[in-house]
C-alpha cells in the first residue's frame, strides 16, 4: 500500500474557466513582449537613421562660394543639397512649419497678397504650414487663399512702439510664441512681407538656428560691414571682429531659439536706451549671431534684392525682396 501511494502522481485540480484565464494571460504576455521588441526596434532604427549632414549636403559641389563656416555650419546654396534625401527624412517627421509675417500700413496694402500667393506655391510645399499674418488693422487683409496643408492665422499687432516697427514686431511675436506658436509648429520663420517667392523654399532651410546672409553685403569686404562699432552699445562688435553680415528681414529656427533671440534683442534695446544710444534691429541681430553662432546659414539666393543684378554665384533666386530698403 505504501509503495502504491508513493508512486501515485497527483494531478492539480483546475477550476472551470481557470484554464481559459491562464490562456488569455499567456496571450496578453506574448502581445506585450512583441510590442516591447517593436518599440525597441523603432527606437534603435530612429537612432541609426538620424540624418547626418554628409547624407544630404555636399559643399564640394560649389567651390565658387563659401559653403561651410569656421564653426562648421552649412551655408545653403543651390547645388549643395540633396532634396530627395531631405524629403525622405522630413517626410517621416510629421512636421508643421510656421511663417510669421508682419504686415502693417503700406506694406500690407502693397505686398501681403502677393507674398501669400507666392508662399503658397513655393514655401515648404508638401508640408503642413501655418501662416501667421500679423496686422495692425484687419481691413488691410487681402483675399487669402492658402493651398493644401496650409492654414492662416491672423494676429493683431498691439503696442505703443509704432515708430520702431521692428521693436513692435518682435514684442508681439514673442507674446504669440509663448502663447500658442511654440505648441503648434516645429520650426518657425519670420519674414517681411515685401518679398516674392520665386522657387522652392524647402526643408533644406530647416535648422535649430537659421540666419540669412545679406544680399547687399555678402560680396563686400568684411572690413566694411556695417556692424555697430560704438563700444557703449549692446549691439557692438569690436573693430577687427565679425564674420558675416546677416539680413534682418529673415530669421528662422525652433520657436524657442527665436524666443531666445527676441529676449536678448529686447534686453539690448533697454541697455542702449539707458546709455542714450539707439542702434538698429539688424545690428542687434548681427551681434546675437556673432555670439550665438547659427546652426545653418542661407545664401543670398533665399533673400535676393531686385535692385541688384545677380552675380554668377547666384544660381537660383528662391525669394526676392521687392524694395531696396523697406525700413
């Protein structure tokens, strides 16, 4: 009897429905494991597929111009970039790009409609774009017809700095970046409305901090660049220093990077006023980029001036300013 009992195998009792419950748990565990490994694969794939500068940018194709700065930032000229590679990369990013356009007074009356029409055709085509139209009077708005994937937000410019357009423009832009723009777009450009887009202004221009080379001054001797040289000014770049001269009518980057620039610009304006000085917006912008080097520079092709005859180095004008001097 003892031997028989010792060799008996006891089978555990399984309550009705418990086996089904265990089966469901095993299935859920299997699904969880599969999802986990899928997330790991996605994570490491993103790391591997991170876009490198050499994947899309070839400075050797333009030996006639400066294509790389001393701090190794690319200077974007026609012929230096591979748009197909960029489109494949950014097409997976689900991007939204903002374009803030201050348009007051005669600028709104004369140029805003043409600006929006040309931007609808050439600015970041194929991507979601939000046009932020900043006006001082809603009756100045022309008939705006955005294209596919494009929306328009009309923003009111407020303030008491009407005699300093750029100060008013930047104060208002900062308010809107903090209030909503930073949550709506991945990259942001701010441009003046007195320009016409003539060819694709595409994702090759995207970057953390984007500066526009000045068409008037790019081909000049750097010793003659019109920096602020008064030592007492917050915008001062000492004699013998400086690298490029940047166009104040275009600035781009992430919303937070543009917000950082606006903060330093406003601080500089206040310090100058305390010292009885009054430098220009463009000189403050050049001081900012002298200290905080931009991560990408746009060639004069992206903001040409119609008064100038394009030299041989300008292969394809992307956008052109309609006036020699707007402000």
